[in-house]
């Protein structure tokens, strides 16, 4: 659905926002509330032990996310040689603070996971409202997010909090950058100072997201997709509208690029050169069949996103390959449906075009992941 014109859009009032948050909180509690008594699972034990043995220093927070070696608390038969290094200091700072505040009790951490789930759903709700100008469509998008089968694990597993945090900061960056770049009509009346503040907020959210999970590095690609999807509506705007023109946007992209480079340098300083773990965690690029694996992985993620097929860790592609007609047939059906919609709505509606571009941006960093 394309963005509604300013005269037709429903204002995002505090009352409507509160009603949406309440409904999303109730839905999250009904679907995932039982996880509060679920205790710790697998990586949770390692994370809590490392955080309790460590301190608040930057080095300690980086090392707390390390899985493998002699410090691993939980071993599985297929993980004996696993040695996984991550760079998620902000996420583990927040997790450690939550543990300390909650007396290191698992129940408190599960409540925090549910809270992060509500935060993410609320940001989806706000983003969809900005894009459509409708309370109903915004709530529908947020409900789909909460109920999506490939989102069910994040609110249930404490170890997934870094994913929720990265998603929350990424969504916040989309909202603030969209305001700066004039993605929706309501931003046309903003002052230059307001736009600058929005850009600075988006940059800060990008830094925070990178501190929570590595996949957040693709955020600039998503922002570029949003600019491309809305270029027909914002191009040629008069100076009175103060929509950022090409040069300011290029300057913004350079800021995001500088942050990404700085992040990679700091990560290398703390962890050394990037290493790709062996199977089952990743498919080494030098092995035969790597390209086919990447293509199948793309198909698998498209199916998981649009056909509501759960993505199963490590064994998912093998399960789908056991039923090739379903595997490739669903993908072909999704491509045909989206192609038909885009052709029928030419020129492409910004919301639809943005959905497809953002899809590519989100999938790319996970293609070499074996799940």
C-alpha cells in the first residue's frame, strides 16, 4: 500500500500508539509468556558464566560472547571443535546490566526478552504507520511480525536478545533516517534542525546496532533501498520543503560508511582477522558446491519470509531438498505473484518496491549461514 497523502493519513496520536502497544503486549504475552519459566538453554549458560566471571570493561564484554575453547560450558556432539568469536559489546553490556538488576535469575532475563520483543513489534508498528498512514495496516504489519514462524524463537531464548536489540536499533534508524530523508509526507514540514537531529539519531542507532550484532552492518543498503523507493516522490521538492537533495544524502552515506569502516577496524583490533568457522556453522567458500549452496539459501529464505515456512537450523535446506517440487515451486509462485503485483501497479508503488529491495538487503548477510 503506498503512503497516504497528508490529508488522508491518520495522525500517529499518543492514544492510538498506546492502544497499539497494549495490543502487541497482550499478543506477545499470550504467545510467548510461558517461556518465563523455561530457564537457560545451551549458549545461555556460557553467556551467564562468562558475564559473572567478567567485569564491565570493554574487553570483558567482547570476550563474554565468545563460544568455544576451554571456557565453553555446554558441549554438543557436533560442537567439539567450535570456536566462534563475536563482537557484540553493547548487547552484552545490556545483558549483564539486566542480569545484575535481576539477581542473575533466568526468569528476569525471559521477561526482558519479551520486553525486547514488544519494543521491536512497536517499532514495526510505527514504521508501518509512517509508510501507510493507517492504524489498521500498521497494526496488521506488527501482528504479522509477532506471529511470524521465523520470529518465534527470539522472544523465547535469552541468547537471542542480541538479535532483538540489533533489530530494535535498526528499526529506530529506519524511522529517524526516513524522517531526515523525507520518506513520508509528514516529514515535509520538518525544520532543517529537526532533520539534522534525525540524521544524528540514525547514525547513533547504527553504532548501537553494530554493537549488538554483526549483521547490522547492512543498514546503509536498506537506507539506500528506501531512498530509491521514494525518489519519485521526493525528487524535485522545492527548497521550502527542505527535503534533502542528492549532496546531503551523499554526505549521510559517507557518514554511515565511515562508521562501518571504523567498526571493522575496532573489531579486527579486538578479535583479529575475520575467520569463518567450519561446518555446520558455515560453508567454506573454497569448497565445491558453495555457489549452489548460496543460491539455494536465497531460495530458502525467500520461502521462509513469504510462505511462512519455519527456517530450521542447520538441517532446513536438506529437509526442503527432500521435497524439491515444494522447495522450488513455492519460490516460483512467490516470484510470479510479486512480479504480477509490480507489473499491475506500474509505476511501482513505493511501499511494494521498498519491500522487495529491503528483502534483498536483509537476506544477504545470512546466505553463508547453514541454517
